[in-house]
């Protein structure tokens, strides 16, 4: 269902394709599990239809369609790129898109067994992505700020998690956050940032990272928001290799990234808790991923995985 009550079905997707892109209408349509602001439908073997569900999703979809064709050619991993756009109509009142399909299994349903390879791969991807953004690049919305501007969100996540769902010591988690809040801010030019790197937004194949998806949080700003992935995505022990390969993170950026990793981990734990309780938007598989990430945050030392 969309926020306006429209039910998104395979029949609706086929009808929209027949109306606006009839050359694609004969391809098989299969629902893809998951999704938040958008419902995904696999279209044949190489494409996907992205259908906005929430009020802000259409603007985010337009952002992806505007900027992914600019970024994709220089990125060393597959990312979804727009193939066609769908216009609002009587059948469906929001814009929609046809994107390339990124092959692999989402990390929240798989695991990384080749940690060093994944660390090098992630460093290469972020090194290529984190180029200086041009004038007119989108700014961050609910992401992108210095950690000191995000303390309310951090505290809300921490308070909302039931004690039994957080094995970590809350005081230790707050210490990591406080260190990030005290760190100097980003002093470089705004760079391209994915903004939402977590286990459901990357895919793996053969035990390593093989693609990055869901760029609707894309913005120009502080790379620390992506470098948090060293803890959130990579297995224990792979962080030092990642930062060595990335080679561009100063101490203050690592401190901000570690705090942001703590906040992202709490969010994953909270979504897992909500999933276990059957609440809307809950993701049961995210709880274990969040707890493992938080453990990596707390065992990496005050200097982060480079220490």
C-alpha cells in the first residue's frame, strides 16, 4: 500500500508498463521482499520497477534518476541506474522508475566471509564516490549533520531499545557518541555521500561486497556518514584494512564515523526489536546485524579501527 491507500500489485505494474513502456510489458514481474519508501518489483532478469509508497519517496526517486547516471560510470561496483521513468497517471498518482537490477544477496540475509577483500572493495567504492560534489548537488536532509546535531536521535534510539535487546553497556555506547560529538567537524569541501550504508543497502556475492543499492539518501557533505560502514558492514578485524586502503580519513573524521556507526547500529537493533514485536516497518533480521556492529564499535578502541 502507498500512503494514500493505493495497492501496488503485479497487475498494476504490468498495466503501467503497457501504458507507458509497452516494449517492457512482456517481461516477467516478481515482487521483491523488503523496501521502505519504495516497493520493488523484479522485471525480467536485469531490471526492476521502483514504485514509491511514501509521501517523500517521489522526490527521492527523482534525485536518484537525476544523479545516478552521473555517478555510476565512475563507481567500481554495480549500482542501480535508471532505464526508464514513469509519469503519474490515473492508474498510479506518483512518478515511478525502471532501474537496472544489481545482482547479489542483501547483506541482511547473507554474510561476508572474505573480510579483507570486502574491506578493499568498500574502500575502493567510497574512494571513487567521495569526489567533490558539484554546485547544485543535493544537501542532506535527516542525514549529513555533525553528530552534535543528532544527539536527540541517538538518545531516542538508545532509550527505545529494551534492555534485553542491547547486550552492550549503555554507558560505553554513550562514551563513543560523546567522543564523536566532541570531534571537530568536516572542514573539506562537500563530497558525494551515499548516506545510508547498512546491511539491506549492499549486496554480496562469493563472500564479498558486489553492489550498492538504494541511493535515495544521496547528498553532498561529510564522508564520515559513509565511513561508519567500516563498523556497520565489515566483519570484525576488517576495519584497519579498510581505513588503510581508503587512506583519506583523518582522526576527527574517524571519530565522527565511529559515533555515527554507534547510532546506525542502535537503529538496526531498534528495527529488529520492532520486527520481533510485529510492529509496522520492523525488520527482524536487522537486530542481530545491529548488535554485531555495535560490538565492533565498542571493541575497536577510542581511535577507531585504525588504532
